[in-house]
C-alpha cells in the first residue's frame, strides 16, 4: 500500500505469486493461509483509523456502517486490494478481478455463535464464484471467537436450514451434513489473513472472552459473474470495482476506486 498523507505507512512486503503446491493445496482443502498483510503494530494504527473514521460514519449502505466501505473509504479499499491479498487471489481466479463485497465482522464479549455455513448460500451472485480473504483487525484467538473451518468441505453442497435461536444467523448448514471432527481454528495475529472458497464450511463460537474480536471479510469474483446489486444482503447504492485486468462483459455496475 503506498504511503500518503492520510494513510498509515505499511512496511514493504515481498509479495509473491502462489506456488504450484499452494494452488494444489487450495483446491484440495478450500483455503490457504495464514499470510501476513502487515505487522500487528501497523494494524494497530489502521485499527484506530477504522474505529474513528469508518465505523463512526455512514457508508453506501446507510443501514450498515460495517458493509461496503471499500466503495467510499480509500483506507478500506487499499486494505482490500493490498498486493498480499490481490496477487494471491489472481493466482487462483485469474487476472480479471472484481472486488464486490466487504464486511466487518465484530464479536463483542458474549456475542452469539455464528453457525456452520457455506457463504454462497447467502449471496446474490450467479454463478457463485468467489474467493474471500478474512483479515484480522484485532488479535483473533479461540477464546474470542476465531473462525473455524473444515478443510475439504468445499467439495460438496450442504443444505441450509433455519437456525436455532442461540445462533447469530437466520440460516445454517444442516447439522446432519456437518462433520466438524477435523475442524481447524484460524488463530490470527492482527494483520494476518487467510483465503477461502465460497463453499468452505466455517463458523465461529460465541465470544467467551472479555475481548472484542474484529475481522474484515473481503470478497472477490470475476467479470463473468452477475451481481444482483439490490438484493439483500446488498443494497441499492451497491457498486463493484474492477481491481485487476479487464471487464469486457459489462454485466455489473462498477465504480472507480475512492480517492480519500
């Protein structure tokens, strides 16, 4: 991320394209990482700005300050498109990349469990081609509700059913289709992230600690995917941004990156 008068300076990272072994591992397991975007000290500066400049202001969706801030805040756009994320995703989806969604997932002490689910079941995109990065803004531990994943679970679709009242989401993967005996806890330092497939089963337990857990999910797709911009969880002012390559199809509503 280039240094500007309004952005924190991130140390240069030696970005690298994914190796053949990493690409093969992604297709087998449905995820990769963790990787480092920046140091915990650098993320502390960024976190302060997110709290003071982003989460205190309305964004493209006036009902959700945590959603879609890549559209109106350069700080968030720069994080979403940081080479550590963008270059790795290009190795998996190809050179033509569309940034279409971003969301801050915050769990305060005592907040509910997010149930096992596959992301594509909630999204207004067709076909459901997506690669997500989940970036730790706070320190993320098992106690404060790290994301848990089931490697290889992206290879089949699990029916989603109505959630129970103790869950944070209205729908969840049918428990009869979930075997979490091989689940992995994605413990992350601030500034670390992992990548995962749109069908990878994942969840997070209730936050039983006395510490907040904030992470940011970043969603990438490709130009041949049609986005229904006004269908929930999206919103009437939703736009995507072409961040790499070309869009010769013109299926979606695009905007320029934010300037400040």
